[in-house]
């Protein structure tokens, strides 16, 4: 199994604002994976969302943690999609902050 793709995005938002922005942008997050879409998501706690992506016929487990001053996204790519790990990480780092605006 490959190393998960992890990206941290700084923010200065309240927990409520983060929830609203993440809920509103979760579909866009799925599109950052080649051929991807979010097929399921739910909040485990008020600071942890887990979600599942479907991409190129593969199911991908992921989570978003709300931390003090930053949001951490972690995506566990299956071997077939691990080939795209660097591109996915770069896209999340570049476009992820816009999901919090």
C-alpha cells in the first residue's frame, strides 16, 4: 500500500465557517482526482469528516481533519491511482485553499 497523499491548508476561519465551506466544496474536491467524484461523506466528529471517492473504477478512502489554524486532507490511494500521487498532492495544495474561500 502506498503512502497517503496528505496536504495541509492554513486558514483563519471558525469551526462553523469551515464546516460550511467544506460541505459546499466537497464535490469540487472529488474532481481533483482524475475521473473522481465524491460518492459518500459524513462528519465523524465536529472536527473530522470521512469521505469516499470513486475514481477510474477505484474506491478511495479519504478524510479531512479540522485543526487549529489548518485543515489536513488525507487521501489513501489504491496502487493504480498511486501513480498520480504527486499530481494530486500538487493540485490539492494549489486549488485546496480556494475551497475554503
